[in-house]
C-alpha cells in the first residue's frame, strides 16, 4: 500500500451527512475544521466536501463540481 492510499479517509454516509449539515448551517471554515478533526478527516478534504454540497445545492453556480456519487445520493435523500 502506498502513502496516498494509506492516508486516504474512507468516507461514510455519516461523514457525508456531517458535511451536508455543515453546508446547510452555513458554518465557517474554522468550525468545519473542528468537525473534520473530530471525525478523523483532513480539514481541507472536509471543506471540499462542503463545497461539493454547495455545488449540488446551487445547481452548479457555486462550489466544487467533483462530488462523489455517495455525496450526491446523500444530498438527494435530504432533498426529498
């Protein structure tokens, strides 16, 4: 196993829900960093996931487009 694989976080649905909730709550990055660290996630990775939710919520007008299929599924479930 190389260093990249060993250090990657396996996102759970609960992790995704935490990022989605952070997006909906409009929390600042400093608070998102604390959530990330409490979940064992790199803060930059967590913030990217929050920005993925922004992309989904704004239909691509803002945020980061490279969202995971799991994130899209969590977002769609929250929107129903």
